[in-house]
């Protein structure tokens, strides 16, 4: 969360300056994140970013050779007894929106 990219999730959802909204609606969400300009050198300032979370999830999925949903189900949800999972996708892409929209319920 201190990668240095210019990113603003603090603005209202309808604001054109809200990066999270553009991320959710992007046809290629990872490209959208990577196209943002640098604001500061990495490591200087904490700035929450759903874009950073999305990139991390994509890197994890690639490294384990599974979708993030399948991996999370096997390694996290099942061991915790969580059987009812809903995880939303980006509206502009079929990719999983790893930064938001996760709903979990433990049944039983």
C-alpha cells in the first residue's frame, strides 16, 4: 500500500477522480492500475489501493497456477469451514475483483 502510484479512493463514487470506480469498470483492470502515474517514490507514503490488492491477487494466482477463488477456497475457506462464498467480478471484465465484494458465511 505504499507503491507510490497516484491513486485516490477517497473521492465520492461518482467522481471521475475515484480510481477504484475506474478499476471496477475497466476492461483490463491490471493494465488500468499499471498505467497510473507515479506520485511518490515507493515506500514513502501509505495510500490504500484496491489496485495494489488486485495486482497482488493476480500475481498470487499466476504463481500457484490456479484462480484466486479456487486457491482461496482450498487453502483458506475450506479449512475454516466456510462453505457459502460469493466473490464479485469486475463489471468490465470476468476477472475476480480481489479488492472488494467478498461475502462469506459459515453454515452450521
